[in-house]
C-alpha cells in the first residue's frame, strides 16, 4: 500500500490533536504540512519533532492557509483534513471545492476517531457557537460537584499560540503559573475563572498525556470546549449550549450541529435577554435533530461590581474577543450590563483603535459599539491597552471573563461585568449523576 500524503488545515489546536491521534507513528500516512488560519501569528512555524514522533525527525512545517492550492499541487497531496471550528457550512464547502479542484480528497474527522477514553468520569461542556455561555455552565457545574465533595480537574480545549514544545502539557493551579507560561489574554480568560474557584486546569498540545496527568488528581474531569468544537475526550455526560441570540446557527455551523446531535443535555442560554420567537425556534431545531436530549432553559444573570461608575456615564464596553469576531456577535454581557445599569451612552471605540485592533474592526465590520478584547501576544495586548486609554469615555466596562484592569494599565476608572446562569423551572444540572468508573 502506498503512503497517503496528507495536509491538515487548522488553527493551532484541533489540527494538532487530530494529527496526534490519527497520524502520528502511522506509517500508512505522511503528513506533509499544516496550514493555519483564524488566529493571528500562528503560521510560519513548525510542529516540532519532539511532538511529531519518530516519523518526522524534522517536524512538520505550518504554512498560511492562503497557500493551500499551491501546497496541494507542489507536494501531490492525496487528502486534506479540515480541522478547525465555528464556521458556517457554506464556508466548509467552499474549502472543499478548493481542495477538490486541486486534486485532493476533502476529509472531516468523526468524533469517534478523535475522542480519547478516560479512566475517570468526564463531563463535556460544548456549544453550537462561540460565546453561547460555556464558561457560565462550567462554573455552575464546578460549584455543584464541589459541594458534593468531588475533586474536579478541568481540561481546556487547546490554545497553543507560543512555543509548542514547551506547551505540550500545561498545568495551571495559581496565577503564578499563568505568568510563568506567559499566557495571552485569550488564555487567561479561560484559565483564571477555574483558578478563582480553586481548581487545577490543564491545556496544551498532547491531550493523551494531558488526560493521563489529569486523571491522577481528579474524581471528575470537566472538558471545557473551545469555539463549537467537539470534545477530545469521550464524555459520560455531553452538554451542549445554544444561543437564541443567534437562532438557527445551531443547525448551520460546523461542527456545532454535531455537538447538538451528540448531546445528552442541551442548554438554551440567555433566555432572559432573547426574543421569544428566537427561543422557540432554537428549541424546535434542537428537538428536531436530537429528540432524546434533555432540553433546559437558563437565564444569563449579569451584574457589575461598581454600578455607580455606569449610571449616566459615557462607557467603553469591552467584550470577549472570539465571541465578537468569528462568533459573529455584535454585543455581549457588557452591552447588556450598560443598558441594565443605565449608562448615558455606549461610545464607539473605532476612532481610537490602533494597529491590529484597528485591523480587527476592518475585518469584522459588524462591530460598531463594542471593543473586542483581542490579545494574542504582547504586541496586541499593548495595542489594546493603548486603544482603551485613548478612548474618550468616563468608564471602562470590562465584560470579559477576566478583569483586564488587573492585566493592563488603564488610565480611567473601570467596572467588571460578571455573568452566571440560573436554571429555569428545572434542576437538571443540580441532579447530574456521576458514576465512578
């Protein structure tokens, strides 16, 4: 049998996991290259030999996705594996057309081919889109299980944007671990809430090694999904969060619909701020494709720590970056908090944007009143800080999962927006059954 030549299209996460579980040390395939997209500054590097295995003594080169057609032809690629998430179906098929037109097969990996099995119970929290409220649900589950005396260890979907070899297995137990690993804003947004709850959280590149480490100190493993990606670990309870502010997206985005179809529990979040017709549509859609799932509704409850800094003030609202960019939301918790606490006005941040922050507004023109907390590295974090400090406003409203005022040096008062979920009329989450393996 001839060795099949493979190229993996990715965004620094799912692509590496698919390689590790499907192709590493598999002599039937040769992974010639990765391509990178969606996240800034993750191309033009190498998946290192120390991670790639004995078949790849020089590692595997990562190229910009724009070079995909040329790479297929140059290296006579047989198969292209699409390995990133939160994109509409039309987008996926356009990529398939490019791949097919240049002579290669277009592959989507099934969940059964890529999920690892744990020796401990696994709860997976996934979503139909970025920004549905996975973090709220995860924090709620942590509180419930900790009250039962269980030790939970969280494992986060990968965000390896730096030195891949050093990020093979990352364990975060305190804030010093975040500083030691030079975590970006995006990483801190995902890790800090768990540290605040007294949890250990793992992330990195090699999720087999991560799993075996996490199992040694956990009664229950909580898989915290990224974007709308599938879990890397086979769940005992699969929870998928959907968003009525983007009604219809739960059956129109890859691989979010797969999560909906796989779910044991589907959470329709943010019902307190969504239109009834959109809530009804989402419920109808998820029940049509997964009638066996338990469907519950939750409110997203918003509060601020300093409401006096909001009322009658001109505020700059900062929201989670990925939720606004490839999540396609034009607003988030910070926007609703500004309305709830009677801000005088929400200022337009675009005139003050600098560098890559300005580029982000050009790339995502639906963003007009909200500043996305982009922070994929020191340069972008500096440009975000300078953009905030240049803004003509009275108050900075931080609607991100972490308090940016502790990370950036801001020249004006700030208030932090927090958000949690409340289950309506049911007790499904409180009654979760965890069976020891």
